[in-house]
C-alpha cells in the first residue's frame, strides 16, 4: 500500500447531540463512548495502517488547536485548516489538493471523525482492500450493510460484481441516492442491493483532481491555484480570499452523484454515525434494566424503577419511575427527551439559533 | 377574641420535596407557590386576626434566624427555639408553656408553616369560630373535608353535633385515627363522617397544661419547671439540659388520641399539605398542556410535545416528548421522577442519610 494516506474530516458540528455537542466542543471532541474523544479514537483506530505522518485532518480554524492537542503524535502541518465551514466538497478539495502537493501518487482514505466502528481489525482490512481497488481507477466507497429501513442516510446501489479483494466482495456502484422516504427505504432494504453511504471513501488524488476539474471546475481552479502557494507566506491570505468564493456543496452532490467508475464495498463493521442520543444509547453498555448512566463525577446515583434510559450527568442524579428517556445535564442546559424523539434535538438547536440564543450553541 | 394567639409550628423538614427542600432550606423556607416563602405566607395569612406581637413561632435552633428574617414584623422573642427536633409534643408543650407565662388566659391556634390554604378569608373565619368553641373547654381541631381516600393522612371521626358557630357546623370528635389502609380510607370517605387531620387545632393553654399533666406528666413537669426560668439567664442551660430527656412523641399520640372533649370543625378551605411534588403540581397554575415550568431565571425554555409535567429549573431546560414527570434541577442534584412516584422521594432521602451522603440533605 504505497502512497496511502488517511484524511479525517473533522469539521462537523454534531448538533443532534446538543447540549453536550457545542460550537466549541462539537461531537468529535467529546468522550461519548469511552474516556477519550471520538476524534482521538478515530485516529487510533487506523494507526496500525497509517503512521502518524500519513494521517491528515481537515477542519475549521476554531477547532484546529483543540484537535491538534488531542493527537499530538500527528505533525502540526498535517492539519489542513479551512477558514470556515463550506460543506464537504470545498473542505475535501482543499485537503486533497494539499496532499497532492506532498505526494502526487497519493491514494487517500477519506474517513470520519465522529463515527463509531466496533470492529476495528475488519475496518483496517477493508481499508487495505479498498486501496487495491482504488489503484484500478475507482473511487471506492465503504457501504454499510443496512439493518433497518433508515430514512436518515443516503444509499448506494450496487451493480455488477467487480471481484473479491481479500475477503471483501466489491461491486460497481450504480447510483448514489439521497435520503429516501420510508417506502423507498423499505424497498431498498428488501432488495439487498443497497448500502448506507457512510461518507467514507478511498480516492486517488490524481483522479480526485480530474473529477473536480470535470464536475466542479471553479472549485478545481481555486484549489489548483492554492497548490502553488502551499508553504509560502502568501498561503493564508490567498486561502482566505478564495474561501469567500467557494460554493457550499456536499461532495456527494458535487462529484459522487455525477461521476462514474465508483465501486462499493458493502461491509458490516459495527458502524454507527452516533447521529442522535438514541443511537448513542444503542451502542453504549447498559445495565440489567437497560439503563446507561454516564458522567465524570464519581457521585452516587439513585435510580428506582427506571428502565431503558440514558443519563449523562456529573451531578447526583435521581431517577424514579423513568422509562425510555434521555437526560443530558450540562452546566447551563438540561435536556429531557423521550428516546423516540431524539432527532428533534436538531429543531431545538435551530430554534435557539434563530432566536439569537447563541450562548447555548 | 380576647387572649387569642397564633403559634406556627415551623420545625419540619419537608423531605418529600427534596432536593429543593434541604436541611438548611426546608420546605417552609421555599417560595414554592408564589414569590415568597411558605412560612412568610403562613404568617401573612392570619395577620387580619392576629397582630404581629400575638404570633408565635416554634422551630429549631438552626432555622430560627432565617425564619426571623422572613417576618421581621414579629418580635424576636416570639420565636420559641427548641435545641433540636423532638417531634411535635415536646415542641408544642414548650411553646404553650412559654405562652402561658405571658398570658395565663391564652387560647392558642396551633398552625402549620408549610401548608397551602387557597381560601384565606374562610380560614380566618373558622379560626374565629374555633376560638368560641375553645372557650367552652374543647380542643378544637380543623378537619379537612376529604376529597379522595387518602392513606397518607390521619383521620378524625365526627360524633354528635355540638352546634353551629357562625357559619360552621361543629361536632364532637369521636376518635383520632392513624393513617388507614386503602380499604379503611375508602370506608371513611363513603361514611361522610371523617375529616383529614390537618394538624391545626385551637387549645386554651390552661387546658393544654392540664392535658399534659394527665397524659404526659414528665413532659409537663419539665415544661412547668422551664416556665420559672423564662426570661432568666439560666433559661438556655436549663432548656438544653431538659431537652436531652424529652421523649420523642407526636402530639397526636401524646395527647389527642387519649384525651376527651375534642371538637372538630370539618371545612373546605382549599387546603393542601404540599406533601409531595405531585401535590405541589396540583395546586400550581398549569398551561394549556398541563405543564408548570418554574424557576428563577428568565431563561428561555423549550418544551416540545410535553404534557402534565412540572419543571423547577433555573437553567435552560428542554423537554421533548415528556409526560407526567417531575423534574427538579438544583445546583448539585437533579431529580427526574414520574408524577405517580413522588412519594418515593422520601426513600431516596433515607437512603442518602443511611449512606452518609449528608451533603445532599
């Protein structure tokens, strides 16, 4: 696996895990599952394949220092810093263009900073197989074998088999589909031909730049121009200037839904996007009553006749007769939410933003 | 109504309103219903009958200063301070003996510091009628017309009519009954002959001392002896010494269940003992969805699809899909309790005490 690099996209906000996920401490910075941040876990997960100098991170300016402090083993310059968020296409284009200046033959595994992957060795194996497929000219997407008709994810439809790479069956990708309604999601699941789009894919930088040139020439032009400034004193000023003009586009919309020669490797690696308090609850260890009580303090907790409930609190927390609830207790905000309603947390964040209550965001 | 005094028993702990009710700020000190403490409201409620110099308070040493600060209009010496709690019989015996030294012809309305009474004028009227009945030699108890078969209160069974006093029908009291089981409570309610024991009663001090002499001679002897020390430099030392020997007895057990010539006035005055979070919820104003959201801060609150829920919180509180819950958010404790389970808060307090977590009490 020569010239293989990882690029961790760590610019997200994770608003559905509010009030713990905040502007200054977004989801990837939080120790939600174990004692370390999800970002740090995301780096450690791949260290058996990638030495620290081959792991890049793309993120926003306000988070870069905190993220660097989480993984001091990574070289400082491996953090590619966008001035502010412009969705995934500009962020990844900037990062891939930067990596290309270091190694024109680079293949890059684009990974996430705030997802959970239970089966770490299998994940590393699939990254190795994906590298091989990428050398044959494909963009290789990691598709998650769906377990229910989710309406919250994009789907990848698999086409003809492309072959087996080690133990992984690889397919042509026929189509990228945006989040479906429940009827279509149910059809997708029944067909056995669809995977969830995990947002993780393996891409040679030379091909990436060609894809960008073809489908997003403005983005391509600006990133190519920036390549000539990498390492010079003018880089920051040029980046700032260019960034204003960058369109806000997702990488799926900008490239994936338009280009061809995409492969998909459907995998079951115990993946979760930890996209809500309910999905976090699902992956955390629970006691015999289905409760999960988390918090930094060693305070005693008193729980009477309480079931299937998630509590995050550093204070003495007493629950009596509580069922199927999520309780998140932070310094300035208290959230109490039915476990079936945790998607609506996003609405609350939107409401607070629109009403000027940014202190709580 | 010559020689008529009020005595407010303000030594309670209100553990069922934990975690807001604490050792240093028990229930009577809290502004649970309006913007002022329940104790202050209890004093203001009777000011149309009793001038401040005729209102006495009996309480424990650790609370006396805070209670005095709540009602600065009361003379300092009107606070009768027991060294520490010994249940109601010693506290009331001490207080009545003290009042007797000021006025041997006193009639005393013994009232509570932490109950809610919606119909204030009617309450004052019944206190006036009770005074008249007390002059005929009766202990006059205020019985609350029961609205459901409560198992949490003592009951008073009414006997033969004693007559009408103003607009109030007064009866002989046949019997004091401890908290019944649900079967007996249902029978009591159906009979129409039982009132809840509100703990409020009107007693001439001369009769009170006679009752004590007959049924609790040790308590009587110690209180009589203390009467000779009131106002002397030795009072505190003598009180401290005597208090060690005082038995722990409730006034119901010590006297009421034993003596005769008790009258009862069954009344409906919008009374609540505010004995649990659920009973507090019942008397607080609710919005169209049955929610009651209280707290000092003017923080915005976000409540989505939440019904019949009581929230006490000074932080930004977000409730989504919550029903029939009580949420009490204090600096160091968070309580989340189903509205049907608020009696169990007492268990939690007991558990914390037994496990040495006194900081939370």
